[in-house]
């Protein structure tokens, strides 16, 4: 049976998240970034990547997986490219850093392309692509991680459910952005089902034995979206990110049996979700294209408006009242939630209460 939800204001939830990240050792500035990325997701209805993640992040900091005080540094650089070593930073901190770097390069060369090495979970990827679109650029970000998805035709994990996001600015319309995993759904959607106490649909995941499941607690491996298409896309992302910077993430798992983690590394922090990995390392590509160096910016935005209007004006299929473009459902959720509050299910509230008790932090109003 699905659980009830409580609506919480953006302001109080943001303040709570920021205080948690300060307590785990992040600088106030980095804690602001972390909270901003999580709230960006919650406000847009992407609860799988919102404050639901806080207990998992705290648990990973406890285990030394996520580094709250990383030594982020540029290790290679050209006029148009940059390679950033993140030192296992929490993903939002280093990804904001890297996107700012590639936007600076794009202003000079037309395009900036960055590789981020050895970071941890980044939250909702659309946040970073929209950093570019707000500056009259097109933004592209994709991510690679160790195997957690079943390649098409297999029944064990061999690839990552690598997400990709692309954002472009419009004129009269809001930003148009695609943000998707190469799996049918992201892991957070399964965690959200756990927190809500509801089953997951068939076709989302397999158990660790490789069997289909609708029990979110038994879900171990993702299934690729579009079968061979999502599977192939995820594999190619690894080839043009991790492998190019000499930090392959899939090959070590595919070519030899993974060593079992030490018992203490497997221990779970209170309130943590059950599949926190002993070494949650990822690599990413962040890119920005300065539109004004290729065409007139205002004309470009008008063309994007026309694309949106043209798509939405097409004849509608049976059962559809309107045609939505990428990013439109999220922006509508933002309008509602920024005004009426962010709904949190009982499972998420219970986990956040555990975090509040641990750090002596006041819960958001209403919880």
C-alpha cells in the first residue's frame, strides 16, 4: 500500500540539506551547491535525485567513499579542453567547477569539452546542462560508472546506466532539456518506490540472480531503455569518456572477478540505502557550445521556439490531450512545487529524521 506524503517548503528543506552537508565536513559554499542541486531536482518532480539521497550521501561520507573536502585540480588543459581530477568529491561540487571551466573555454574557442575523473554521484544532470543554457550556450553532460546495468542479451551487469542531458535556450519558451538514463529508469526511482512502499513495474530491473522482479527491495541490476539501443549507447559513452582519460570503469569488472569488499566497507550507515558501493567512482564529460560563435543567438532561440510550437501543434495521438517537449513536465512541476511545497513520502521523512537526530539539526517545518 502506498504511503502518505507531507508537503515541505523549498526554503526549509534547502536550509536542512545545507546544514547536513556542513555537518559532514563540507565548506558552506560547497554545502550550498550540494543543497541547490538536490532541491533543483525536488522542485522539478525528480524526487529520485532530491533529498531522498541525503542519507545515502551521509553514509558514503562515513565510509570514505565520498570526500567532503576534496583536492580538486586541473591535470591537463588545452584552449578548448580540460581534465579535472576530483579526488572523490561529491559530484555537484566538481561538476559545477568543471562546467564553469568549459563555459569559459567556449567563450574563447566556441566549444569547451571537459573530462571529470574519479567523482561520486552528481544528482540530477539537467542542472549542469542548464548552467550552459542560461549563458546562451548549449550544454551536454554524460556520465559513466561501474557496471550496474544488464547489456542487451545478458542477465548480469556489464555496463553502467550512464545518463545524458542536453539543454538549449529558447526565447518565449523555457529552456528545452533532455535528461535521461540509458536504463529504463534511474536507481533513485527504485529507491523512491521503497520509500513509498509500492512495487516497481515489470521491465525495470532484475534480481542479483538475473530474474525479473517488481519488488524494489530485490532490484539489483537495471535493464537498458530500448534494449540494444540503450545498451549500446551506454557502452559507447564509456569509450569516449573513461577510456580516453585512462581510467576505465567497466573493463576491470568485465575482465576479472571483483574482489569482495572488507566487512567494514560493507557496513551500512543508519538510514542509508542498501546498495551503497564501497567505491562509488564515476567519470563524466561536460561540454558547452557558445551559440553566438556559430549563429545569431536571438535567431537561434526563435528557431527553438518554432520547433517547440511545431511539435506541440502536430495532430495528437489517441489518448493524448497535448504533446510535451523535453523538460516541459519538470518545469510545470517547478511552478507547482515552488508555490505549494515539495511532497515527501513517509519513507524519506523517516530517513531524514534519523539524519536530523544524528546531527542535532532541526527538521524542516511540518515534519
